[in-house]
C-alpha cells in the first residue's frame, strides 16, 4: 500500500491553530498553544497524547480524559516520580490481562498497585508496620510489598498473597488515583526486557495500544532504575527485592529510625 499524506489546518475553539496530518491510516492532531495535544494513532483505538501544563490548575481536561479511559477498561501511559508507567484499573481483570499482553510480560511476574493516599493502603493491604514508617517513605520512589487484603482483585497476581503498593511523589498520579477511586495496576512503560523510559517518545511503539498517553515531559531522575522495592510483610524485618533509585535512603529509615532487621536471605 502506498503511503499518502493529507494536511489540513483549521482554527480551534480556543483560537490556536490545529493541524491534522494523515499518513496512511494514522492521524496526528496537535495544537500550537503547548498546553494540550491529542493524537489518533489507528482505526481500532484512538490514542490521545495529552501534554501536562506546568500549571496544575490546567490539568482538569487531562485528568478527566485519563479517568474516563481507565474506567472504560482501557490502558494509559502516565509519568511518575521515577519512570513512565502503564496503568489500568487493578480491579478490571480484562484490562490487567491486556497489560501483560502489551508488554509481553511473564505471567508469573506481579504487577504493583498505585494509590493516591497512604490511608488507601489499609484498604488493599494488611499493614504490619507503624503508619509513621509509611509516611517516612511515602509519597516517594518506593514500592512497599505487603500482604494483600480480600478487597483486591483476586485475578491480580493470583499466585501470591503479597502485593506491591506505591504512592508516587507525583501530583498528577496522586490526583488521578483519587479521582478514579480505586487502585491502579502500574508497571513500566516498555516492552519486557527493554529499558525503562523517562520520556513519552521513548515508548511510541506502544502508543497504538493505549487510549491515553499523558506526556509530562522528561522525568528528572535519569537513572531509569525505577522505585526501590522492599518487602515489609514480615514483622520486624525487611527484604530488598529491587534496589531501585532510593535504596540508601530507604534502608536508613528502616534500620536507623525503626530498627528493622534485614532478612538473612538478603545478606
């Protein structure tokens, strides 16, 4: 099939010029005002690429579109405080399966959940540490592995009684979770075995399978290490599952302030 290119220009409602470029059957739309852009990538699923403004009060439209997509059972890409992530509603079993399919992820590898507030952790997890410890680590670049509660979707990581939970130190992600009113399953925005991504254009190959891509710009932490993952499911002990980007600070809190002992299997 020969490629064709169609370009049209019109003035949007807000006065900004809007260009529509069609290449084969792919259509890209964007505005020149820099605050918002949307992209329709394929006939089966229209992917909207929404750019976050530096002003949080201008996030209303982006948040609304992303929440709508999530509640419709679709997958979205979002910025976090560490790397870009793929997200879906954790209680939606079909959406969770699509995350695994999209990433080519081994079915035995668990997905973490993301919530907006520390208090939400108690709904989906059994917590055996002091709340002050949670507040010392969260919001932040740390995933805490705890015992899951029966409130969590049984089809999410059915092979383990544990669940990793995050409260990212990212205002958009926290507000998104709050507006959804339920946990999001969250994993890195890349095909399994490939490197983590710190800019939206680094995972463009996944865009056609996503309903919304939230472009928050480049993520400040360029290490691509992701969050530090620590198992706190055993009372009085901790186990580092993944060192991540906050290992030193996390261990200092666990050992120095709360006197937790490292699991011997970790040593």
